[in-house]
C-alpha cells in the first residue's frame, strides 16, 4: 500500500514542479523572442546596439536595448536564464520514471501492439530518447541547420517517422509521451550544450578584454529559434495523456503529424506580428483545417475494433459483463489489482448502476479509443469494444 501512496504523491509533486518550471521557461522564451523581433534601430543608441524597445508593465515603463554581440565591457550584474529549462527537464524526466518506467506495464506497454516486458519498454524509451537527440545534434553541427527550409522539412519528417515507429512499439499514451519527451530533450539540450556555453564564452571574452566571436551569438539564436517553433507541439503532446481520443485511436500517429505542423505555423503568425510585418491571417485557416482533420481522425476508433456484424445481440447485461470482467478489478470501492489502492480518478464500475452512470466515459476510453484498460492489461477484445460502442449508439 505505502509504495502506491508514495508513488501517487511523487507523481503529483513532480507534475506540479514540472508544470511550474515549464510555465517559467516557456514564458521567458516567448517573451525574449517577441522582444528580439520588436527591437527597432534608432539614432543615438550606443555602439553595437541592434535596437531598442519601450514596454509598459505593472505600472512602469521599461527601455530595453539589445547588443548584437555584446557590450564593450562586462556589466556589473548579469541575469542568466537557464534553470527554468533545466528544472523543466529534470522534473519531467523524474516524472517519466515514476509514471512510465515504474508502471510500464500500465502506461508504456500495450501487448496488443508489441509484447514487451516493462524493462524492454523502458530501455527502448531511454535509448531512443538519447539517440534522437544525438542525431539532431550531429546534423546541427554539420551546418545543415543553416539551410532553414530543408532542415525544417527534414526535421518534421524525422519526428513523424519516429512517431509512427513509437505507435507500433509502445502504447498510444507511451508513444505520445515519448515523442514529446524527445522534443523537450532537444530543446533543453539546446540550452545546456550550446546556448549557455556560448554565452559563457562571450562573457569570458569580455572579462579578458577581447572582442567576442559573433558566430557564438548567431549559433545560439539559431537554436533558440528551433525551440520557439517546437514549443506549441510539445505542450500538446505533454497534455495529450488526458485525451484518449488523441493517443488511443487508429490514426494517432497522423494526429501527431498534424500537431507537429500546426504548432510552428501558429508560432509563425505571432512571430510575424511581433516583428511588425504583415500578419499572415491564412494561418488560422490552416489551423482550423488541421483541427477539423484531427477531429475526424479521432472518430475512427481504435485499431483493433471488430468491424461487421456482432456475434450476439447487444444488451445491457452483455455490457455489464464486459465492464465487470475487464474494468472493475481497478474501478471498485476496494480494488483487487496489485498496486491500486483506490479507484482511478474516483470512477466506480463495480455495479450496474455505476456502469450505466459512467457509460459515455466508458465509451470515450474503451469503445471509441483503446485507452482503457491501460496497456490492455485485462485483454479487452476488439469485439467487446464494438459491443460497448454499439450499445452507446443505441442508447442515444
């Protein structure tokens, strides 16, 4: 019992820290991108200043200037922005260990997709996380990232291919979390391995009385732009575990492909506005089309749903039998599944009354998607899911 209680509280505290750190990181990232794009060159600015911006916030006025490379001498005080990113990744990886690695049989493995042991699934997840980042880093350091459009298209296809592979190895929920973790790792690694080290080199040059290499700032800006365009997709992927019609349906990898395209397109709209250029209003037409496509794809149901005529009539009793045999061992006043001490999310499915009270929720997680049982640990069949879907359609 105590192991489950500690795991639950660890998950809560780590998720809280992860969300707060991510808000701080994304907020500062978005702010500085907007600031950088809004800077205006003017006469009378100090040497080396790219531009300035006047802003108002909290009842005060702020005059902000950006040096293209660095000021002529080191300022007395300098604020660094790095721990927001580091804390986001460290808390996120710890949360991944607690939720997905320690409970891999529930959330990372789906034996109907591939019969992996929890250890094999965890090892696959960790190794693919490291290898994907190493490949990205190697490509960037060859200079290919300077060719923005080919690099963006290649990176997009790379992430879509990874998503397709993950959805055929891990559970849908695990696959979405894995691709989100890879993108998040790339973003934090950009800060840790290049942006901050380059800033430290610039500071060291100033202290030594030398002129900093402008290539350092240019390389850091390049990675910062990558992070900017990856932010919106990774946020969707990180919250996707709450939406089974995204991750646990037949075309889940196509849904990710659309999200990976929509996020950068939407960021492009705001970046253009921040830069004072003509607003690309066409972006919202593309976004609307993408959302409609996701809606239609999510309605396709899970992969293994049986099509055609059912072998027996659909009755309330048949639905109750399916739910009682596949779901009630966890969703009960006194769960009997090892490691479960209370019904998940307080949902009880151990009596006919409870089942019919929650029938539409059951449809969302077990008929129109295969999110439940998690990892299909109780081996609900495609025909059983079809029975649930047919019963709910009849009850409308």
